[in-house]
């Protein structure tokens, strides 16, 4: 009776520690709850990208038994999509999800953490982040903005895009109006193309009406959903401009550091898990969607000619050097990336590539 009176006096929550010690039961300590907001750069319900952010929040809630509750807002629901980085940086929200190339205007060095034309694939990027010092560099790049990044997903190799005309040589880029963002866009511009930036919702009609001659998007799963096969005759591969685009989750530094260590570890672990989940979803979904595009919609799948790719690759090297020269951090990241790529590339040529070559006849396109 005496103890019950004491508990009543102590109140709930405010004197939780005292209460707990009074009843000598440490497991009933009322643990602090964190109600966070996440903003993303993605439209609502965009498969794997937005649904991956939502899944991240759900898994965090599950793993922390509700100690961290993240409310997710798609692009535009709380802040405009491209204000995601700022909102995390200034503490408007505790976390965000997007892709690092969107922040090139803040710091050019961030582009290497999303997609590098003719760069690493998903496996290579993950190796760089987790085992080759890439994530440390990424943290260094975001540190001045009070943002902590984590890889949260990977699209795998994207598709080259949808074209209304055949692409036979590098010259065919001259005057070509193409929707292609990021460093890939800079390469297309260097080849003489006109890069057009369009919101996702305007791409289909622009392509259908010939306002643009070509567009890239993601891979078969997302491209099929956009219906591009109804607007352009040629579907080119491979996606040289985005060979393994990394998606990110980022935390406001103060918010992240205010968490106890176990919760920080859970955020990191769930980010890593979501990264694996995302790539798996892309691989499985793209495989199925490609079959549907070929067999049901009779899409004309084309490989970019070798000399066209060689020309783009040369231009990409020049574009990357130019970007790297923009500031010392970009130079540092570019050099580190290049060094790592060379190192795993030699290994890749005797492992992944050699293996794929051996079983190539099993994977021939069945049109
Ligand atoms: Ca893309």
C-alpha cells in the first residue's frame, strides 16, 4: 500500500527511474521514445524507392519496439522533394531519404556517392562503402552540413533509356533532346545533346509528343510502370550513366547523436538491411518486367554500339575530371573512387565477368 502511494506520487514517466529503483525492477523503466519525421525526394508509393523508405521506418519501429517512431513524408508532402537535404541539415526533420547526386549544388563531391558514369556496379559500390573507406569519405563530405549518410538501397545497373530513333554512333547525340539528369546528363551534353530536365509526371507526354527525343528513367520495373514503351520504339542498354545507383538515408547529426548507442546501431543495421532488400527487389522486379516488355509489349531491345559507348566513356572521364577540379573534396573523393575501382575491377574481370562469360549462352535474350 505504501509503495502504491509512492508510485502515485512519483507520477508516470517524469520520475520513471526513481519508480523503477523503488520497485527494484529495471526492466520496467519507461524508455525514452523518439518521434521522428522523415522526408524523401520520391513521389508517394514509388516502388522500392519510396516504399523502401517506408519499410525502413517500419523496420526501425519493429527493431526498437517502438522506441523510434518515424513518420515518413513523400516528396512535397512536408517539404519540396529537392529540399530534403536542407530539411535534414537544418533540423526541420530528423532524417531523409534520396540519392546523393541531387545535392551536387551544395557540394560537387556528393555525386560519387550516388552514380558515376562507367563507375562501379552495386556490388562494387557496396564494397567501396562498407569495406573500402567510401562511407567514411561520404560522412566527411556531409559533416559540414550536420548530416550523417548511410547507403539505403541500390538500383543495380539501370537501362540506357528510351529513344525515338536508332542510336548508331556518337554523332547521333548531336541535337538529341534527352531527359537525363546528373553526371550522365553532363556527358550527353558533352556529346552534343540537349539535356532537358522534367518532373517525373511530364516525361511520358513529352516523349510521346516528341518534345524530347529520348529519356532514361530507372530499369524495366519502373520503366514499364511509366508506359514508355508506348511513346518510343527503341529501348537501349546498358545504363552506362547509372551502373549501380546508391540510394541514401541521412540523419540530422544532433538527432542521431542524441540517441543511445543501441538505437544508433539499430538505425545503421536497418539501413544496411534495407540496402540489401532494395537491390533484391530491383533484381527480381527488373527480371520479371523485362520479360513482360519483350514478350507482351514487343519492345525492341537494343544494345548501344561499342564505339558509341567508347566515345561516351572518354567524354565521361573528361566530365569527371572537370567535376573533380571544382573543389578539393571532390578531387579527394574522385581519386579514392578511381583507385578503388581499378583495384576491384581487376578482380571483377577474373571473377564476375569471367563467370558471366562462361554461362552467357544461358542468358541470351529470348525475343
Ligand atoms: Ca536513372
